[in-house]
């Protein structure tokens, strides 16, 4: 298995738990993070090695990433596994999968690349690289079938992992927050480039919000290995603001909060499954942003908006993601409980749609692939 960054580690661990139940003696190795390792995964490289997003950013790390991929491929070809599962990270995994598939190793890709949203031309590479795609959204298998790619809808593992009823009070107790506190969760992302580009703006927005409403509480979950990047930003961008840094625990932060300022990505879907109002922000290198903008087929960037086909929550991207606009958008939610309730109803319906016991469904599909 290969899973990149914190979100990939989480998604892979949920499926890995199902595989371990089906095959207790399973030996599984490759690239992964702490959640996978806790289930017996042998990480040859840590998942945060792949936590790079954007064309300009990838160029700086390309030699190292290429070296890791080549060494991994050689190791797997020398001692072929029964199957290879690439978890997301398509720019890393698809070329690796193509090389493995050409040598007769079964290749499975979990979380099909979003060809319906952007870079649709990748379907040809997927067709060459992958024996089977495990899809997390119900409309995807038919789309892949149109191009001759075998695919199975297995639901979204986060919809299984996150309870339908939000454990708000228990999460607040875990984070030493009072029931009466108004809590803002800051989720700047789990990639180093996201901390560089997004975290300062979220912290400056928090400082503005604190000046306007001094009683606000702020929590910021920190992904593994990112404390040295986050801590120096606090006095620089949110001086005098008591931002509670917590070790991971993004789910507790989302369950406990009243609103979240959040980087676009998997975390926005987690926020939706916790039925939280949010303001989505994203900043990246200007060149990467221009390239990705030209490739996008959808008017939305955030997963909740894409799935609901509506600007259900605000998206503030690049130059539009200013501290003032983020603060104003967050206060708009805090000052309109009726709008928050309507949003929660839409998110609950989405939660039911995506809830499918993904670990079981994915394991069944993988067993069928291995039996061919």
C-alpha cells in the first residue's frame, strides 16, 4: 500500500482494518503513516514524504519523490506482493501502478482520481495502470465503466468512522472546553506548503475575530511533524490570541466547534460529516493556482459544495482569502443559527448517502480481484 499525507493515512487505515479482519496474517508494507502503522503496517517510508501539493511545489521535491518511487518499484518487483493498493496520491501512484501492472502485479486504486472535476485526460493513464478502482462516490463507477475501467462503489470510509450523531459534548470535555464556549476550529491543512500559504491567513483571521469578540475560543489540530512549522506562526500572526494547539484530534476539534476556517481538501468533507458550518480557504503558489484553475471542470472547489452541487458554504481562494473576509464569513454563520441548522440537514442527508461500511465493501472487492 502507498498512502500519502495525513488524510491518506487515515483513509488507508480504515480499509486496512477490514483487510486485517479478513486475513489476520496479512503482511502489508510500503508508504504509510502512524494510523496504518498502529495496525501492523510496515512503513518503508513515512506518508508525509508525499505531502506535497501544487506544480511549483512538486518541482522542488521531484528528484526525491522520483527516487522513492523507483526504489519502491524495484523492491516490489523483486518480491512481488499479491496486490498493490494505491491510496489517493494519483500523481505518485498511477505511474508506479502502471509499472507494477505491466509486470503482472494486481493493482487497485482506492479513491479514484476526480476525473469528473478536473484533468479528465488521466482516464487513459488510469486504464493502463489500474486493474480496479474502489470509488468513494456513488456516481463514479458508471463514469469509469464508460471508459472500460472496472470500478466498485464502496462508500466513503469517513462516513463510517464519523458518527451520525455528533459527539459535541464529549469532544468539548476532551479538549477542556465549556458547553457555553463559542469555539472556532482552524484547520490549515496537513501539507508543509499549506502551512506556509494558508496557516498565516487563518491565524490573522482568528486575531481579527478575537478583537471583535474576546470570548471566542480557538483550537488548531496539528498534523504529525508540523509543530515546528506552526508554533513560530502564532506570535507573528495571532499575537496575544490563545490558540489551543492539539496533537492531531481534528475530529474532536470539528465535533466541538461552532464554525471552522478550513483548508480545501478531505478535511472539508470531514467537517460536513460532523455537520459543521465552515468557510473554505485555499492558497498556493500562483503558478500552481493558474494551472489548476484552467483544468477545473466544476464551479466549486470544496468537496461539500461539489457533492451538493451548490455553494452551500463559502469558498475563498487565493487573493480572495483575506483575514477580513474569512472573519466576516465565519461571523455570518455564528450569527445565523437557522442557516446553520439548514446546512446541518443537508450534510446529514449527504452522510447517509456515503455511509456503506467501506472496510467491508472494499475487502469484498479486493477478495474478488484476488480470486480472478
